[in-house]
């Protein structure tokens, strides 16, 4: 169980960093150091695409980092609107508006679980990166509670996480991942899309 939670922690930590902003040199170097995993499930395909993209661009890393920053802005921010809108409310509201009751609902979930949002986040609470931050928080706290043998409290947080994944994120993140995949020719971001999709298709 602890090993499974550690795998989830790493995946949520990686995805939140990649979707809250363009990739940093630090995270690119971290990905470059990963072994290419065996297998052909979605998470394996996703991380393999990202590793191979990083390694193939290693001789031109500075230039490629600039290209990734431009691609991040083009796909997730856009000159007019994003090609892949990273907000839950866009997918879950009939009018495709932002800052709807869905945004308020996820803030309520964060507060109920005890997660305080940092002031540095200048985006709505239903941004995919913040929702991944929430999954990371719940998983980290669950791990800590289990280590302290506070199993009843850990079970409550695990239930919160399962509910958030199944009854909220599963209703919009697969569509968002599909928008990423269809909006970019960059293998690095196609890998990100597969990792997102794997949250709802394969065990982490």
C-alpha cells in the first residue's frame, strides 16, 4: 500500500508542476534521469514519450525549453483562448463558462480536507494543476497518517480522494487530456495527456 501511494505521490507531483506552468530545467533533468519503464499501459506510454522527448532534445536543451514554453502558452493559455482549457467549470457547466458553482464546489472540498491554497496561485481553484495539488495533498496526508497508525483518519482522506477522482475529475479530465493530445505535435505534451488519461484508465 505504501509503495502504491508513493507512486501516486510522484505522479501527482509531476503532473501538477507540468500543468501549472511551462517545464523548468529542474523537472526536465528529473525526467531525463528516469529509466524508460517496461510495458505498454497508458502511464508507461506517457512517461516513455516524455523521457524520449527530453533525451532526444538534450543537445539543444536551452532552445527546446523555449519551444516548450511557447507550446505551453499556445495550448493552455492561448492568444485568445486555450486550445485545451484547463478548468473544470468549462467542461462541467452547460454554458462552458469559467468560475461557476463547480469552482466553488472544489474550494469547499479543499477546505473540508484541510488544504489551504497558497496565495501564489492566481488561477481559479478548479484549474487542473490545483486539483492535482489536492490529490497530492490527500495522498501525502494519507501516507503520513498511515505511518502514524491513524488508520481511521487515513481512510477518511482516501475516501475523499476516491470521490474527487470518480465524481469530479473523471467527468472532465479525460476530455481535457483529449484536447491536449489533439492540439499539439509535441511528444512531451502528448505524454502528459496520456499520464492524465491513465488516472482514470489504469491503476497508478
